[in-house]
C-alpha cells in the first residue's frame, strides 16, 4: 500500500519559484482553489478548452480515485502585470499516480506514473522541469518504487532524465468492404458478439482491463478517467457524453463478457470509416471475433485504430493480408528504472546466463556496476564494488537499460547506434539472449 504524501513546500535550488505538492481531491464537497488554478494551468499547457468549475469537479472526482498528487511551480519574488494571471496560478505543472506494469511471468511491478507536465512558454529554460522531475524522482526512489513511467507528448524531452522508450503502438487501417474473411474461419467464431450501450462499457471496463492487464506483457495500469473516455461518457476535452460512441460486447462460451470494442463512425471520410476508441479482449478468440464484428458493419469500408499492437494477430488471421495496413508507428510507454536490482530481478527471463553491466545515471539513482545472474528463469542482481576490482561486460546509460528492459530494442542495435559499449567481446550476445522475449511488449494506456 502506498501512503499518500502530505502537501509540501519545496525549493530545491535558488530560483524564483516555490514547488508545492498537494492531492487533487474534494474538500467538504468542493474543489479547493489551488486545484482549480492548477487545472486551468494544465489546460493552458495542452491547449485544451478552459474548463468550468463543474468540469474540474468531474475531473477531481475521477482523479481522487487514483490518489493523484499534483505539483505546481509558483512565482514567488515578482508581481504580475495588470491583467495577467496572478501568482496563484502555477507557471509549471506536474502530476503523478501509482499503478503497476506487467513485466512478464505474471509479475505486476509497482510503477510511478507521471503526467500533466507543462511549463508556461514565458518561463521555459529556467530549470523548472528539472527541479520538479529531480525532486519527484528522488522521493520516489526513497519510497522504494523501482520504476517511473510516462507517455510523452514530445519525444525529445525525457531522455535526459533517464527515461527510455519501452513500447510502441501502431496506427492501422483495415479494409473491410465485403467483410473480413479469416484464413481459419472458426478462429473468429468462438462465442458471440452483441451490441450494447456504451455506458455499459464504462461499468465493465475495470473488470475486463484487470484481466487483460494481468496477461499482457508491457501493459501499464489505467487511470479511472479511462472508463469514461473510452465509453464516450466524458473526458478532459469533452465532459459531456458523446452521443455517437457505439459499443459491442463479446460473450465467451460460459456466457460471461470477456471483451468489448467501442467505436465511432465518420461517414465524411472516403471511404466511410469506423474509428476504434478502445478494444479489449481477454482471449485471442474474443479479439478476432470483435474484429469480425467490425468487419460486418454495413456501409463501412474501413476500420482505423491508432493503438494497435506492433505484433497483431489480426494481420495474420485475415485472408487478405494487404487489407491490413500500418499507417504509422510511434513510441508509446517510456520507462525509467530507479532501482536496478529490484527492477531486473522482477522481470521474466527465458534463458539462463550471467552478464555484468555498468549503468550511468545523470541523476544518480541507478548508477553502478551490476552483476545479473539468471538461473532457471529467475535473476539475482548484485551491486558490485566500483573500486576497479570488477570490470563490467557492457556499459550503458539508464535510458538505454530502460529501453532494453521490455525488449523494445536489442543491445546490438544500441551499440550500432553508439549508445552502448561492449567491454568484453561476446557480452552483447549474452545480454540479448537474456533480455529477449517471444512476446512484443504492448501498453494500452495513455496518461
């Protein structure tokens, strides 16, 4: 159980800002002013519509379910010009909640999920983000959380803080004119699919996601707002229900729901397109059956989805492989190892072996030389002395190790990219064998 941090006042170095951290929750049934002002600052940073007090109350009701904590950087030694936002509005924002990430072998590792990071344009390049990130990660490490995570709006910011790309997602388009034909027809005929109200998915989401999350390598926990977003019941951009979100449920052989899809239809596109908002399936059979349903929609000739897995069974299940087109692939989940022994000992391994790695960390949390010894699929990770008595086999930064952690890239590729150095010849082969997986990590949450 994670104990909530109390509100704090921090000034990690001499600059004209005070960092304040506080929970986003209601007090006596109302949203505190500091939460109202912080939320307006976030909306400004992400170019969202200015939320009303009622909107913010809806956000807070959801965010307090996750135990969300927020930080603001407040200008303390200068007044604001007439007409400008006053010092009660933060010039930078930062938030976190804590869930877990599936690292294989049935292990869900606690993870610190960072979100809502903004800096007002007029206050950039003054060290605010570094102060917020450094202070937060130090406290996370002290609390014993082995990993931090984020999904990045900009891909050039977070590497310098030790984050590395850990999963990718694809935008796909599937031509469905005439329906989808499957190479093995029975593969998509297990159970039944029935139409349902989108609001039903809101209520089913947590149970279905928990089951999918437990068996999906690379999956990270979803925040409470997700069940509203994917069912069209409201979100940060539109707090009122969206009327054009449709849903279908998959029922397994025992009659219970084991998957769903929510989608919208855009007939203004050429051709008319169904756009998947969310698709969760506990089994491979449910996944293909839901796609068969999407392929049967009348007057729809294309289905698009911007969160498809890199390794997608659908591509290999349909008879017309060229009907399946990847329109793009981008980084999704970024991880940041804070405790090397805890993180590496938690993940699953398929082969045995030993390798010693020197890890560099600009913030110092993961620095050191570590001996990784895997026996019968379980790793023992030992911190080695740094007095010259132990020579590492490989040398890399924590960002590189974080990308290697779930197999997003191989050590061989990072060496060719100039981001990893092999000290002992042949050690890259050993490392890649240890960290390889037959599964491609897939995360299903933006935050």
